[in-house]
């Protein structure tokens, strides 16, 4: 059997993909940035930055996000019954970095209020979606968390915070 020689020069079996090459290819797909919030076992708010988020269904309104299995405190996101998706605006880079960090109290420097479902809703976001967890699925080195949207809070009309090629970006010129 012939071995594939990818761009990096490393021999691999046909159909096998080097993790770094896959990550690099996927980083070329621009995504929005979101902070997922939930309530910990102790009743305290918890949150983490994610960029793997998508709408799944309109009827019923379902969303999904992906979380690395090695994420610190990841169990609270798979066990809790409620979570909120906080869609970040381009002036919230510091919020994204805070929730991507290992800081003990990520909420100390972030303005928020508690939503109907008990989760923190971050102020100034493009939108906050309150959800109930419907399913947790295996996704290799990630878990896929599916939620049903229970309530939507639309925020101010601002531009989104984006990720492209591993860096934060702002929306540029409109193409059409």
C-alpha cells in the first residue's frame, strides 16, 4: 500500500490525517466566539470560551457546541441541566481571554446578570441564549453538547468577535 506524503513531509497511511495539519486546515474557517456559562455543583457560576458552536435545528430550536475532554472543570458542562451561550462582540476580546484562562474567579471582572434558567448572562453580548441540555455525545477528544434554546436575549447591534487561523479578528469589509 502506498503511503501519503502530506505537505509537512511526514509519511502517513492513506486516509490518516496528522492532527496538526487538520487543526491548521480547520483554523482557516472563520468562526464566532462564544462564552458558555452554567452553574457549578456549588451553585457558583462557571464559564468557558468556545468557538465550536452551531445552530442544529429551527424546530425545535437546537444548538450544539463542542468542548475538549481535557477542559478544566468540563464535567459541570456535561452534567448540568442548563447553560447559556453568550455570543461575543468584537469589543469583548478581554472577556474571551478571561474565560479561556485558568483564573479561579472568571466572573470577578465581567459584568453579568442571572438569566431565567439560573445561568450567568454576560452583559454587552450580541445575544445570550438560555438553553437546557438535551444530549451529550462523544466526539473523539471532545464532547458535543446539544441544547434546546429556551430564551433569547438580543443585544446591541455590534460586530462579532471572530477567530481565524488561531487569532482573534474583527469583521472587515462586507463582500456583497
